C-alpha cells in the first residue's frame, strides 16, 4: 500500500515536472541565432544581430502571448562549431527555430541538424544556390549568387563590356557567381578570357590582379564575401587597374554598404547588381536605415542586416500564425510569405523555400559627401536561376 502510494506520488511528481517544463516552453518562443561574431566575418554577425534586435525593439518581444527569447551564439565562422551550437540549442534550449548562418559552409554543416530534429532553419546570410536543397527545413531570407550575378551579366555587354576576366572567392557562392555570370555573359555575346579563384580566407589579391592587368580585359567581374571588398578595391587602385582602363563590375558584395564609405573615390563608378542598397528609395527603407543607424552609433545597414531583419519578420509572422508553434507547422507558416522589405517587394517561394525579390543595377556615387550604391535599373521578381538546373 505504502509502495503504491509512493509510486503514484512520484509518478505524479514526474508528470507535473514534465507539465511544468512544457508550460515553461509554452510561454517562450526561442530563436537560436548563430553568427560569426568574431574573426574575419564578424561584420556579418554584427549587422545581423543588430538588425534582429531592431526588429524586436520595433515589433515587441511577445508573439501570440509568448515571450520571444533571442539566444545569440558566436560560431567564429567554423562549421563544426556552428553544427555543435545548433545541436545544443535544439537539445538543451529546445529552440523553436535556428537562424543566422553567416557563410555557406556553416549553413551546409548544420542542415542535417534541422532535418533530424525537424527544426526550421532560417538562412539570413549564406547565398550559395544549393543551400535550400540541403534540408527541407531550410528557408532563406538573404539572396542567391545566381540571382545577383545574372543582372550584371545582362547589363555589361549593353554597356561596352565585351571581354571579361572573372575573379571569385574559391567556395560555393564564388563558384555560383562565376558560373552564372559566365553562362549569361556568353549567351549575351560576351567573352570570358580567364576565370580566377582566390582563397576564401585571407586572400592575397596581388598576383591575381597582376594577371588581370596583363590580360587587359574591358572589365574584371568580382565576387568576394561581405567585408573582403575593401582590401580588393585598395589593391585594384594601387596597381593602377582603373587607370589602365579596366573596369570593376560584380555582385554587390564587393561594394558592401558596411565598408563602402571607407573605400574612397576609387570605388566611384563601380557598377554592380544586388538585391539591397542602403540608399534604396522607399519610405520603408528610409525608416529602416534611420532606425538602424540610430540604434547602432551611425552604422550603415548592409545587405546582411536586411537578411536578418526580414528573417525575423518571417519568423515572427510564422510564430503568430501558429500561436508560437514549432516543427512542421512553423515551417509551413514561413512558406509563401509575401511582404514589403527594406529591399523592396519580397516573397518566400513555397516550393523552393527560397527568396524571390528584385535585383537592382547600381553605380557607386557620392551623395551628400558619402559613397552609396545608387540604384538605376530594376529587374523585377527574380527567382533563383540555380533552381532550374
Ligand atoms: C556568402 C557570404 C558572404 O559574405 C556573401 O557576401 C555572400 C555569400 C556565403 O558564404 O554564402
């Protein structure tokens, strides 16, 4: 009798403990935000964290009656660290959603965790086309390199650029940029006379730039990850490439708003294609840039910040629609979202879980004494061309 009562009470205690835990979980909606906060890609982490915090400041820290908890972790841009942190966030913290992912290898390393645990994973930065195919739980709010690269491949041959050398970082997004630029540029009657790939980490551009100089193309097409553009631009100028009549074109990663102003006049006139410029002319973007700068000591938001801000929007709206849900329900509520972003109109394609948005052709110009990517042409509603292969 005693034993039975004891058993019953311990069972009850265990149950109420489970209920208490479930209750605690029911009252919070947890977002695990994994970013490179230190090391060579720390600017990506800083921009995305700042944007996520701004979104929360503007939209409140409760959804569907639950408190939103943002757990920010530094993965130092090492894929094994990203994966381990994701595992801990899922198992120990029981996060509703994983988010962030500053580089392609970090997103790819973590994809199996999303699949195994059925946890939606929102890619806010990484931009290799294939990432969304690495797990059915991945949704992307950044962009893809094929989307960005075809815009400039259409613009260049109509503007006197017939012979190009490509120079890209030697990993996923660079290889995508090279391939999709080259295919479209050739289709448009252009010629790619050399394709050069530089190491992703700590690249020494000098020998590559020398080679480009010797080849004398009309232009050099460039992809380097966010943050690396300043060093490239500096060496481009030091070698007198611009004076030798070689134009610089690329995806907008090279004239990243985070560092554009520090590049100086050598950046003037550089034409790129991309989905976001801090000078995008819309009331919503003006409000976004102003609020971001106010909250971050004047820091200018770049395309990484916008990927983070829009990622939070997608998460918040899915959380609202599912009353703070998780797993498949939360994922489904992310698909098909359509809204106005600071970048312009934006849509999460339900089939591919990838972003559809405008790509703008922009030229670096001085506005009020500051350098900006001034948008002058728009290619509307661009789907990732990488998804048709
Ligand atoms: C990736 C990283 C970047 O900094 C960028 O500008 C584009 C793509 C990436 O690793 O996917």
